[in-house]
């Protein structure tokens, strides 16, 4: 990779600014300042301001999304991207959420700058299981367990029934729901359809990844190994 491409790719500066960075000796390899923007380097062998390139092979993180944050680059108000280091937002490709959680849903959210990984996890063909813990404003009917598992529930405004989903009722007004698809506000719409509107909603698992195992407070993030999703 050219030095100018590296600095731009990882969000340090624009290509126009590279010459000034090199002139000031901010980019080194083996202790020697790099002089030419066209010099070929590997990200792992370069220091920028004395520090190694962060996530040189791509960003793969899990975030415990707090309530009130929006999964958008453009909307007003508090965004999940405000919780990340600012330099990440200048990377190319950009860092994106893998799917979305609505503003009033908290919990496990993946972010990456790897478009192939993002596509693999959101592809309808993959049916990556996602588990949600919820409370409701009314009792959950026991009949909802069989209905959700049947694959026959058709949500309002849709023609195709939902894929079979596993509902575990943990209390009169609480439970866990495992989905294998990602329709718009699906958990909320499914529970509303059986007369148990959602009060609180948190995603607690994505595939093999469990929020409880990560020990993340709301707003905190950690690096993950993308290979766990290929097993």
C-alpha cells in the first residue's frame, strides 16, 4: 500500500495533507521517517506519531448500545457513532453498523468497516439468530409460543409470514425471543400482534456472541474476532 493511501485509508489525513505529515516526520518505518507519499508500506510496519496503525486489518467491534442512540450517520441527535473514536469516522471504507437497533432498543450491536462482513451478517440467506430480551405492557398469552414457532404469523402490511421464531416466556410480562430474520421493528410488531406491546427491548445475542460474556457497560465497545461467525 502506498503511504498516502495508508494515511487516507485509516483516517489520519487527506491525500493533500500527506506531504506535510511526511515533512514533519510523523510517519516512520523501522525508526526512519518516510519521505515519499508513493513509498510502499505494510500497515503493521508503520508508526504514526510513534503509534502503530489501529486495526490495520479492519474494524470489528461489539458495542453495548444505550437507549436514545440512533444507528445513522445523518440523523440529528445522539448517534452510535458519537461513541466511537472520531478518527474511525474518517476511515475509507467508513465504519457502519451491521444492521440496526431502533432508538428505543438497547443492547448488542456490531460495527465494522468491512463491507463483506457486514453483508454476510445481514444477508437474508444466512438467517443469523438474534436473541432479544423484553418486557411488555400486558400479559403475554401462552398461545404466542406456538404461533411464533409455526412460521404462519403474518404481520400487518405484509404478505409473507415470519420465519419460525422461538419465544420463551420468563414472566407474565417478560420473555426472550430468537429471530432468524430482520424485518422492520419485528419484535415489537410480533408482540403487539398478540396483545402484548413491548415496554423495554434489549438485544442480548447475535449468533455465537453473547452480550453477557462481553462485560460491556452501555456505550462501551470491544474488539471481536470476525472468525467466530464463520464457524
